[in-house]
C-alpha cells in the first residue's frame, strides 16, 4: 500500500537557520524519510518550490517585521498543521532581548541608516500572531524530537512529546545535579525537557533554550537562586538569555528588574 | 567453618570478598567516586570503592572530602539498576509481530550498598515484585547483596526513624560493618553469604568486638532520626489533608520531580510508543513522577492541577497510602529527596509541621 506523501513546508522568519539545518542534519534518516515525506517548500534544501496547501509546516524564526506578520498569516492559511520550531518561533529568540530596549535606540546602534529598517516594536513568537498547533522547542530544535514528531504524524497519531521539567530527563540520564553538587545555577527545574540535558551533562547549568516547562514555577527558582547568593540582575539575565520573552519568564524578569522596560 | 552468627576480620578480607564475587562472574556494582560524587556504578577493582572518603549532605547540598571514615549513598539508588530509568519493553516489527528483548542482565552483585537502599529493594519486591513485573524480576533473581552498615549516618539520613537502618536487618547475603580502619564485622544472611564468608580469613567475633559492634550501631541509630514518630503517622497525616503546610512548602517547590527521580522507591512511569519509519514501533518505559503536571492529567483536565496538591500527594503516598497499599512505608529514610532537591526542601520538616498542625487542632 503506497500512501500519499506528506507535504511538508519549512519557512524561515527572523532566525539563524540553525533549526532548519537540524532537518538536513538527519543524515541517517533523510533518505528513508523522503520516501514518506515530500519537502514542497524548503529553501535551505532546494530552490524548487511548490504551492500549498501543506500538511505540515515548520516555522523557524520570530516575527519581527510587518512583512513577516503578513507572510505568516498567509502560511497559516495554507497549512493543516502548523509547528513553531525553535526558541525564536516559540519564544521570540535571542533577538527578543531588544524587546526590553527602545526600538529606535537598537536600530541606531546597529544600522548606519536606521530609517530604512521597518521593524515591529517586539520580536514576537509565532503564536502571538497566528494559531500554532505544536511547539518544538530548543536553540536549535532537537533533531530527535523533530524526527519523532514527523514519525508520529506519519502513523497518524496525535504527536506526544513530554513537556515536563528538564530535571526529570537530566536525572533519568544519570547526571549529577549541578545545582546541588556544584552550586551552579541551572534553569532545568523550570525548563522543558527535550534536549537530552546537554548542558548539565557537560557540568554546566541549563540556560533555558527550551523555554518554560508545562506548569513551570520560575518565580520559585528565582527566589532559590537569590537565596544561594545570586544578584537580582544576574538572575534576570539568566532567564533572559534564550527564551526570556516567553510569558512565564518575562513575568519573573520584569519583577526582578522592578518592572523597568 | 562459617555458619550463622557474627564474625570479624581485617579490612583486607573485604577485598577478598570483592574479588571472590568477580571470580564467580558477577558484575559488581558499588559506590564509586566520579567527578566528586559517590555514584553507584559497575566497579572492576576493589580500589575504586571510596573507602577513606566521606560525603557531606544537607538540604540541597552535596560534597565529598578525602580523609573521612565513612561514606553514605550518593544520588543513585538500586532502583536505577533494577528498574532502569528508560527501558525498552518490546518492539513491534513492521508486520506487527512482537519482539521481546532478549535476556539483558548479567548476574549482579550490589557491593557496599547502604541499609536504607537494601530496604528499598524489599519495598520494590512488594511493589514491582508484587505485581509480577517481569523486567524487574528477571534482574532481581540474579541479584546478590553485600550491605555495609552505617556507623556514621549523614545529616539527611533518617533510617533510624523509618526502621530501615543504620543496621541492616534482613534481605542481604552478607552485611558488614567497618568498626575501625582494620576491623570489620561480617554477618551472613543467606546460604550464599555463608559460602562466600567461608572463603575468608575471619573468626567468630570476640566479646570485646561484639561490644564495640553493638555500641557503634547503637550510637548510629541515635543519629539517623527524624523529628517525628511512625506510630499513628499515616492517620495523623491524613487528618492533616487540609493543613496549610502543604501549600506553604509548595511555594518553594519547582515541581521538577527531582525527588521522584532520586527516590529509591518511587515507581511511577510513563509508557511511550515510538513509531519507526519502517512501520514498526518501540514501546519504552520511562520514570515519571507525581510532581509532574502531566502525570495526573486525563482527558478533560487534571486531578491535581495545583502543585501543592501534587506535593501533598507525594508525602501522603509515601507515609500513608503506601502503608495501606503495600503494608510498608514508601519511604526508607534515605534522605535523597532532601539532599538532591535543588530547592533544598526538607521532607522531615514538612511532616513535623503537618503533625504539629493536626495536634494543635486536637486531631490526634
Ligand atoms: S542539573 Fe539542572 S536540570 Fe539537572 S537535575 Fe539539576 S537542576 Fe535539574
Ligand atoms: S540544557 Fe538547557 S540550554 Fe542546554 S541545550 Fe538543554 S534546554 Fe538548551
Ligand atoms: S520537592 Fe524539590 S526536588 Fe521535589 S519537585 Fe519540589 S523542588 Fe523538585
Ligand atoms: S521519600 Fe525521600 S527519604 Fe524517603 S525513600 Fe524517598 S528519597 Fe529517601
Ligand atoms: S510518591 Fe508519587 S512518584 Fe512516588 S510512587 Fe507515589 S505516586 Fe509514584
């Protein structure tokens, strides 16, 4: 029985292309994958494109300009399942650091002709503009999770990916907790599992690239980090780094910074 | 000739015992110092066991130092070996026939584990063993246990209160106690234990050694205590269901489930089916825990949507429901959930406060 191939599209917005690259990095699986999947729009892989509708669309990048806002709305209309992929698409990305500054100041600091740059006030996660069906987190997105997601769509089930705290995976893996054994600040208790606990495996704390876990309590972690001697400003910075613009982290950051924007 | 009873010998006899296990083909799993933490891992040489090191434990804190006399357990419990964190249960081939994994477990010796961890195995025997988990039983029947009694309990240990230590009562093949640098007391607990001890150069303990031995263990048992008693504890805790203590403590909790993961008896799991590109699939079992949000999630909602309710459930399962379910406490007093909680939350304090709350309202 030959099933119709799944039509997959990959669109890039404000991003570094690292997440898309994770698709091309599936070197061992890519050939088998293309038996079941047709990449109909994926500029990083091929300039040949086909129009929608698409079965699954992966969105990489945050929404940072008025054009992007418009494009992502059109893409949404063409997509049966829309997946926000990576820290930029799910939380605004590193570039969302500018959201705490004045746009004009940022433009002037970066571009010789700031008046040419048309940007939105904030670098926004896709879900702030259109409905997102699934999120695949990470900076970059995890190749294993991406593949697992595609496989699950292919068999026709509702994709299931655990969204609990990274600590669970970290400990399953047999890592020693760096907070407890080394006093290193770690965001793992409030960050979604999925990366395989890469950072703690190498003896450093998680810096939060997967964003808040389901039911995360960053406020409790922030108090603990202060209790073990971190300054408010440093705690705020830690939360800000990769997924600071996610709703949950943003709240804590704003409290730590005294609501200053 | 060794039979039941108590024997003593020099420290070197421990090395002989270790080597005897290896010679008989056992995979030996023992405490091992790795990156400044005492792990529980496969050890191929007796010298890897961290005699001469000690750990320092406190709520949310762990370190080691050289020159100490006694080590306690680190973060890894026997659960990690007997009930692996991620276990492939079976594979579905593309033609939908089922393939079970082949026998994967070599005969295994746990060497120098602590009495609380030994007790955790007997709890697992009731739970995983009781329901007939074939994956657990396959490993369990090939297990031999050499336990090291604790002369110096750590600051987060409360096995004495839980009745699980610092001296191992039963369920071991051999129990030994290091009384001083060159004096070790041995007790066999099974036929195999007797057989192994017969190969050592040990003799029945003299009265003087026995006195030393009992004194040391008595001293130790005065230490590993929690600020509560077990008598009536399940009932009192259930009377404390509405105590504000759970909410207060949960304010500091992250819900990270780290405690569930390190706890030697927490048995909850999630089953995940992972489809393969060839049309087959793999079913895996991974550790889960009641602190996680999705754990109690069902279609249409969550029975314990608030973290305080999940925190309360964990305490009550360990100290009340478990007793009714399995006839034993679900806690062996190892203190791992205290040491390894990144928030530094102390279970003993929670229980003490709930009991105080109940009593202050005349509830007991
Ligand atoms: S190292 Fe970080 S992620 Fe791992 S258990 Fe500790 S706090 Fe959690
Ligand atoms: S540990 Fe944290 S920062 Fe590191 S890869 Fe994982 S989610 Fe990202
Ligand atoms: S009690 Fe500690 S280890 Fe357990 S979930 Fe809360 S913060 Fe995590
Ligand atoms: S509840 Fe805590 S002290 Fe009790 S057995 Fe589990 S980890 Fe050890
Ligand atoms: S305390 Fe929680 S995780 Fe542990 S066995 Fe009970 S329900 Fe499961």
